[in-house]
C-alpha cells in the first residue's frame, strides 16, 4: 500500500519560513520523480516544484529563489524549504510521486501566511 504523508505546515508571518516533509512508503522511492503542488481556495492545483530521481529540479516562477526542493533516498522523504513566505503562498500543499505512468498523492498540509 502506497502512502505519502506530508507534515510541517502551519501558520507563519509574512517573511517567515517553513519546511514541509513528505514521507513515502510502499514505493521504490529512488525511482520516482517527487513533486510539490499547492491549491489555494477557489483556485486550481498548481505545480510548485519537482525533483527527479537523478536530482534535477524545477520550480514555478512564483517561488524561484525562495523555495528549495530536496530529497533523501535513505529516509524516503522529500522536502520543501520555503523562505520569504508571502500571503499568496497560502494554500494546501500536496506531495506527488510519479514514475512510469503511475502517480500517487498525499493528503495535503495547510500553509497559511498571515500577520
């Protein structure tokens, strides 16, 4: 049974930082491209960042220079370090694993940026 469990969300003031984690089980983690997506209230889900099995990364323009995605293939975990947070970063953040036509989603973690 595949499970992706996100953690690390919460309430933070503008300019603050959070680190999200997504722990995976039931997959050969090292083979999967791992992505972080977010969905704000009333908006469509959008890609934030992804990291390939080889470690290549890609970011949405809106988070470049502020967010960093990384992975630990020993701990089967992907991280999203979020710095200089803005109110517009407020959303539910989801982890996704995909490989060879298969994809799996986590349940999401809420990030709220507000003073």
